[in-house]
């Protein structure tokens, strides 16, 4: 049997070159400072957490702490709002729903109780003007009195007072997004969970994400997901509506979601985790450029999970916690972690 040394040398050289290229791609960023910071914050993160960072088509950082991994499913609380806002925007994209539509067009009970002027836009931005209380863990656990979303939303219409005209005052709550979700149910004559699966979770391959509940589904805070699943959603947001070459939302819809809908003077209640930020649709605006366009957005949850998309640094990141801890009180931990990531990944914004 003859051997061709030059040919084998060429194959070895190509293999070595590929390995060196792969290694250099992985070693592009030094995340040792982030590693140390996460270890120091382990207790504050509940002892169980996964951090993922995606950039340039791949996961460039992954760290799991405690009894947890990137496939572990856990409740995500208000991170659910981002998913629900995106679902509503798929219908706006198709012209089946307008942001200026009054909810009373689909839910006549709102006209009956003098709430007929609330629009879909108001609902997505927490500008309904309906009285609400701060979201607390015990409130999420006490929703058992409602058997379905229709019953809950009808209760909003019939028993809650209007404390300001729609569009004027911001009060963060479960009211607006749940009203919008109920509108989708009426529009399609199908349940919210089915609509979410058809248009968001299934196309984004979010196989462990659901809004299942034995009582009323909660579009504002009732989802369970995993770090890998939610990262797929963030990749779609980072890519201006596309995921794996498939368009989920239009670029215009992404822009609408990230347009600041509030000013500091409008905000009458915001969770501690988001104080000082303005709100879009289902997401907080962490930073804007000189033209006022969002450059970093997030949707932190009460349980401690923080999903972030940063356009200037070109990454999506999720710090996903398994333990039911109050993420509101850990605001500085998350913002300091983001600052560390921003110091590692250069910005392309001037």
C-alpha cells in the first residue's frame, strides 16, 4: 500500500488550522472577571443560576452554578410579559389588530364600566389608567380565585377604578398585558396558551416553555421556561425579528416594542429592579442613543431572572435563576454584572 506524505501533511495542516481558528474564536473574550463576579454573587442569586451570553451566531459564554443547568425549567415571572407583547405584535404585523384599537371593540364590558377608551397600545405599555397594586409573590400565588383569563379580565373591568385617563400614567402591573391577551383569545376564539405555542414558542424551538396553569392562565407572569429556551427568544429580538432564517416579527414591530412609551414624570409605580428606566412594550429601556432609540433592553422578573439584549455590544444575555428569590432587591448585582460584560465586549456605538 502506497502512502502520500504530502497529502497527509496537508490534511493535518488544515485540521490544525481549523482547530487554531476555533480556539481563537472561543478565546476572543476573557470572561475571568465575570466568572469571579458570578461566584461572589452566588448567594445573592439564590445559589442556583445559569448565565448565557450569545453573540455573532453562537453562545460565547456559559456558566452554571448550583443544582441547575441551561435546560432546567423554572418560573420566570414578569419575563413572561416580553413573550406576550411579542405575541400581540404578530397580529399587529398581519393587520389583524391595531395598536389604536380600543379593547372595548373586543370586550364590550369595558364600555359598560367607563373604560371604553383603553387601547391595545395602552395595555402593552401599562398605561391603562386602571388602579393596581405593586406585584408581589403572594399576589401571583393567590390568583386561584380566577378559573380563566376571561373571568380575571372581566373583574378588571367591573371592580377596578380608573385613576387616570388612559395613556397618561404608568403603573406596572399584570392588568394591561392580561387584557391584551384576552383580546387575542376573543379575536381568534382560541386559548392564549395555544396562540403562544403557534406563534412564539414553537417557531422559536422553546420546547420547555409554557403558560400552563390549573387556574387562570397568567400572560403577565405565569410562564415557565429554561435558559436555553428564553435565549432563543432573545436571539430573535437581537436579530430584529428573525430566528434561524425565519421571520417571527417584522423589524417595525421590534422598533415599536422598543420605543420608550414613558417619561419619568408619567411613572407612578415601577418595581425596584427597573426604577429610573422607561418602558416600551413588555420590556424596559436600559439605554438609548442620542436620537432616543433603544440600545439596550431588558425584562427582569420578580423571581430574579434577567433577560437582556444590548445592540451596541451586539449580544443577548440571560441570568436565569432557579430559586424563588426577590430579584427586585438584587438590582445592583445584575446591573454590575452587565457592566462587567460591557467592559469585556467592545461597543460599536459612538
